[in-house]
C-alpha cells in the first residue's frame, strides 16, 4: 500500500549540510524510502538548492525515488500546494536529524499522527489536516503553531519506547535540528554511536573503535556497497579456520582480525548510509557462530595432533570449550526468549561483564597472545577456562533474575 507523499521543507541552508557522506535531506529521503515511500517533493531556497541536490551516486540504485524539486524563498508556495493535497503527506523539516523510530511511530499511528520537540516537528497528515495546516501555517507563527491549530496533539520523542530490539540497546529517540555548523561534530558522534549493535566488548570499545570509525568515514564518502565488506569479512573470518588447523596462528590471527574489523565496518556503514540488506545481514549472522566454533576446533585439532576423540588433556579442554560455548549460547537465547531482552544488557552489571565475556573478540585476543608467545596449548586451555566462567556467570544471572522476580511478584 502506498503510504503517500513525502514533503520536505528544505529551505534552510542546514538542509544541505553533510553528515557521513550525505546531506540531511538525502538522509531523510532514505529513511522514508525504507518505510515504503517512493515519491517526494522538496522545497528549496536559493541558498539551499545546490547543496541539497548534491546527492550520492548510489541513491537511485538503492532507492528509485521520484523527486520533485520546487524553488521557494518562503513558505507561501509550499502552503499553497498543501491546500491541494489529495493523499496522505509525511511532512518533514529538512534541517532535522531524526531517529528512525519516529517514522515508524508515525506510520503505525497513521495519518493524523505527529511528534514534536519544541520547534522540531514531524507529522503524518491526511489531506484535510494538510489543508488545515496550510491555512494556519501561512498566517500564523510557523509550522509548530500551524500544527497546533489543526487540533493534533503531538507526542514527544522521549515518550517512545527507548529499547531498540534491532540493536539490542536502550536509547531515547531523538529529533534534533542542525542550527549551526559547530553542532555537526556532536550530531556526527550521535549517529555513529547509534550504529553499535548490542553491548560491545572492551576490545571493540577501546581497541579498534577509532580505526573502524576512520575507515567507515572514508567509505561513507564513496558509493561502495556495505555488502562488499560483509562478503570480505565472512571470507576472512572463515579463511582463518584452516590457518589455525595447520598451526599457522600468525596468519590465522591476521585474517581473523581483518574479518572482525570489516564486520564492524560493514554494519556501521550500512546504518550510517541507510544502505541496508536483510539478506546479507542474515548471512553474516548465520556465519558468525559456526565460524567461531570452528576457530576453537581448528586450534584444538592442531594442539591435539588431530586426535580430538582420545582421552588427552587437549581433547578434554577442547570439548569443555565447545560444550561451554554451545551451552552459553543456549542460555543467552533462552533468556532472550523468556525476558525479551538480551542477557548482555539486562542490567548494568551484565553490560559491564560483557566487556570481558568470552565472545569472539576476547577469544581472538587470547589467540593473538598465544600466537605472539607461540603457546597454542596454553591458549586453548585458557579459552576453555574463560568460556566456563562466562557460562557460569550467565547461568547465575538468569537464576538470580528468576528468583528476584518470584520474590517480588504480588501474592495471589
């Protein structure tokens, strides 16, 4: 079903300012396109027209949008056009940076839904409301006053659910205006920070955070697709498996780190440039867990001389490691299914432990140390021991949460 037409008031010069490889209007266009909009009218002023129309080369390939650009020095032509609206209108201000949850809320509420934070407004209007807004906007004190005169009661972004299931994070929704170029660094940081999926470990936060940010920034200025880096990431991570099995720990570690960094880059690039692929995201997710398990088995194969089924210390350490790894995944998945939250960020203590929990980056750090010291056997045992500790912590936290809920549940 066609949701209607996007109208963007891109007359302020800030509408053409760029963040992460695109101007603010193009960011809004891509967000709207992801929600099913295929047509847009953009109202530009002499000061904003050139920068607003400087669009990325890949926009048409990713989102075949029908764009109508209309020069306008003030709101009168825009208001006049609104009086002839004959379909739902998603009305946006081109100098705003908006959370995707706002558009999701508007579409779920349907025409007659609005969100506002002071003078910052986004609204989804039916034709009658669009015509009423036009009359009040042109003669009143601006868009906010015109919207209030239509009888709509906008909600504040802070009232929306702060939990983002797709990112597994709790983050308040935002609706921000770019008022001065001095504010662009803070908006830049906000958008980058909101690309992290789930609570991150200490290595991602303190190790390669700035490297990934720099690489992502350079790539955001190009039309290279994130899918390319997803494919390279999967290839590098899986190519490390035979290296570990053959005892080439140095080469395996280098390939693994390359894959991990590209895995971080591709997701951030996709979310920052709004070039998302559900198919590649699913493929990456499905390949991550088996690849990590195969790292463990490949190292164990090398350390045990290929005799994983014999009653030797290395074989025992291997199956303790793999068993604890699988059980921890089961515990984490079951907790999420029951509580609808990840066990990694359920409470601050869980997020703090996740900084050092036995996950891919922490295991890769152990592998790196083992490669530098040429001690693969000790590395295997240390990974098994830390995986058991992680399993015990998560299982203990689940038990603690369950007991706490039973004790605080109201009696019948």
